[in-house]
């Protein structure tokens, strides 16, 4: 009556229950697929992070290149030499023509406002009374002509092309770098001033005062001297070069002898004091005892 079950029958599935092993196998396979999926999902994320990291590095390199280029451009602009300011020259003086109302062309920029005003007043009064016009020009240096005389003649010919225009005109030129000046003019101007005053003014007023860099005084004293000659007044004269003679630092024989006598007297007095005073003190000390 009893049915004996073998151990093998305990572990073998019953008939009609074949679906259980398939379920187990399905669940096992599904679990393996889930596990494999769980391990495979992070891989695309890592690849995306790597791609983002590469893009960031490339962006930083590009930004660095642009920054270096901008810095190099700004440095080049800062180190580039500034454009030189426009400076007038003797050619500009020639092309601009004579001053209409000022009588002065201070191209060198060495004349004060007071000097320009005084020269203008003197020249305008002279032109109104004597019909002789004076023009004063200052330049720093000459590059087109050898000296101030050639440049003065060039200015006169350029400003007044005909003899009729330049007959009563005078031109005074002062070159500051060369410390020299020149005076030229038409026939009527030269006759009114005289050769003696012209030579004296060129050799005294202009070079002497220009050597001391007294350009204002050089121009105004020249204007006064020329105006006095045209008006027939006495010549006020001009400065002369000073002889800067060096003085010797050595003493003469007489000065040396006098100094030697004084030195001997002083030394002798000191020796007397050095011997007499201690002896007097010693004698006073002994007498008290």
C-alpha cells in the first residue's frame, strides 16, 4: 500500500508541469539580460563625458589663441611710434607768403607775445609814415640754402616776384640753430637804411644776441635800429661780443709774499703762547705753595 519514492523522484518535476523549468530559464535569462544592460548603460555616458571634455579643451585652446592674438595686437599698437606732429619749415614760410598784418613769422617759436606786439606796432607805424615794409622771420635751421643771406634773398623773390612789389620791402631773417641773421630788401629799402647800418645790424644785433639766446631782444633791437635809420635818426648802436678772458687761479709773487709774512706771524704767536702760558701757570702754582 505504501508507495516508495526514490530520491530522484523528489527532485524530478511531476508530469504536466513542464512550464516551470521554462519560467525559471526565462527568468534567469531575463535576469542576465538585465544585469548585462545594467553594466552596458554607463558606457554611452562615459563616451559623452569624454566628448564634452574634448570640446571644452578645444574651446579653451581657441580662447587662448584669440587672447594671445589680441594681446600681441595691443602691444604692437602701443609700441608703434606716434605720428610726428606737423612742423613748419623754411618751405612753409616761402609758400605761405608775407604776413598780412603781423609783420612777423615766428617759425622757430622763440618770440614772446610782447615782442610780436611791439614789432608789429613799430613796423605798422613805419609803413604808414614812410611806405617801407619790414618783415621779420625766425627759423630753427636751414636745409635748402647754405646760409641766412641766400634764404633771405629767396624769400624776397618768392614773396615779391617783381621789382615794383619788392622795391620798398625789407626782410630780416634769424636762424636760431646757426646763431646768425641776414637782412635783404629792394632798392628803395636799401637806400633808405644805408649799407653801413645794414652791415652793422647784421654783424652786431642779430648774431651777438642770438649767441646768448636773446632772440626777442635781437629782433626788436634790429627793428628799432632799422626804423631809426629810415627816419634819419641817430644810430642807437648795437651790442658787441664780449671777450671772455679766463683769469688765472695762481697767486702772484707779491700776493704769495704777503701771505707768507702773515703766516709766519701767526705761527710765531702760537709758539709763544704754547711756551709762555704753561710756564706762567707753573710759576703761579709754585708760588702758592
